[in-house]
């Protein structure tokens, strides 16, 4: 069996990636410090507890498992938090990733799949973004991810470490079989917060700003089903196995939905009211982040088949009612 080192394998996207890797015949080896991830979410392969900034722990993991590739999900990923404490983001995301990339290069593990973000593009009103759009992040989260992209490009030149970078748009939904799902503590993301408000697990959702330059005044995002997203990673891994060149792919659907539209869809899917109030803008939020997926579709053969808004909310709702993890 071929081992793949999955950093952040205990997190939302990483745990779904482990499932997809196992289904594709790989052994996912989770490397996670369990600061935001969950031991219960590691179901498809072994786990190593360690921090990305701990080079010795990384070296030991590379020596023990000899992974053929790294899939790097582990990161802090909250826009609002990154605006309040940028140092946390530069230390954890950038220093941690640099240490990981150096350890991979030293171990001769030359295939690297990296989860980056549309937040690297920043605010570019009314354009559908593609991979060649300029990157001008407006928050420390996006800036930290862009810096890691730069590090990967440098290490390709110096060490021949080839990479596939995926810039995600908004990830939503949960594994259809309910084996893994989205569970953050604290939760800050729109759809899980909304589901909590719907079934009374928390107070009303606050809509962050209704004065954006969009048709209904709320921010627009491009939501992708987590299971579609991780399928792209398996295709990215194969791309590298085939010896193809380093490449950046956006993972979006080309359709944007406003916060109000997501609320409406949730009302329809759950057949329940969505208690919500209007609040001020959240610092660091872009007005609109929408991407085409032409490059991923034509070059990787990726199809975001499950990424209809109602389906993502229905899958999230099913998980929300039945699944959770314990520390
Ligand atoms: N949002 C909101 N209220 C919340 C959480 C999020 O109005 O309690 C909005 C947020 O401003 C953004 C969208 O929902 O426009 C998606 O936010 P989320 O935090 O889920 O993802 P992000 O786009 O920040 O990665």
C-alpha cells in the first residue's frame, strides 16, 4: 500500500480526504496536533500526533511511513481570527508549512498537494476568478496561504519538489454515508451556524453586513461539496504520479450564492425557520468570491457533481442531526 502523509487529517476537509484516499487504494497517514481536529475523525489509517513546527516529529513520521506524497491540509483557517491575531497565522501556517516542506524535501518526498484558498485573491468585484487572477489578499489568512504557495514554488526550483495547489472556494456539506462531517469548536462558518440556529442549539445567526455591492447586499460565495473537493485531491495526486508539471487549480463551481440565498435554501431544505439578525460587516470579508472550474475540469477531469446548494445543505443537515465528535 502507498502511504500518503495527510496533515490535518483529523479536520473537516482532511478527514474527508482520508476517506477518499482509502477508497482509491492509498493508506492515509494523519499528522495532526489535534488542536482543532478530532481523534474520532481519524478512521481510515494511522495517526501521528505532532505539530508542524516540530521538525523532529516530522522527520520521524517521514522515516516511519515513507510516504509517497504529502497532502497538506493542517492550518488555521478563520478570516476573522486572522485579522485579530495575524502573528498566530504567520507562525502556525507559514512557519509550520515551511518546516513541513523542508522535512519533505529532506526525506526525498517530492510530491506535495497543498490546500490553498480563494482568500489569496482578495476583493475583486464582479469577476469570476481564474487561476491567473492577481492575488491581493485582504486578510492575514489569505496572505499566509499565498506565502506558502511562494515557498512551494521556491522549493520546486531548489529541490525538485513538485506540487499541486488547490485554491478552495467555500467548502460545505458532509460525507453522504455520515462517517465524517464538519464539526468545529468554536464554529464560525455560515452553514453549520445556520443549522445550529435552526434547531435551537444556539441563538439566531448574525448576517455579517447587508450593505455590500451585491444584488441583496450580502456577501456572495461559491460553495463546493467537501466530497467533490477531496476527489480533486486524489486526481491531483495522480497528476503528480504521472510526472506532470506543478499546477494551480481553483476548486469552485462558477455559481455564487449570497448569505440571504443560503438562508433561503436552508429554510427550504430543512422546512424550518432560520432565526437570524442583521449585524455589521466582519473585518476581512471579501464581497464576492466565485470561480470557474474549467482548468480542473479539462486538465484533471474533475466534476463537482454533488455541489448543488440544496444537496450540500441537506448533507450538512443530516450530519448535523446525527454526527459529532468528542474530545
Ligand atoms: N457569515 C455570516 N454570518 C456568520 C458567518 C458567516 O453572515 O455567522 C457570512 C460571511 O460574512 C461570509 C459567508 O457567510 O460572507 C461565508 O462565511 P464563512 O465564515 O462560512 O466562510 P469564509 O467565506 O469566511 O471562508
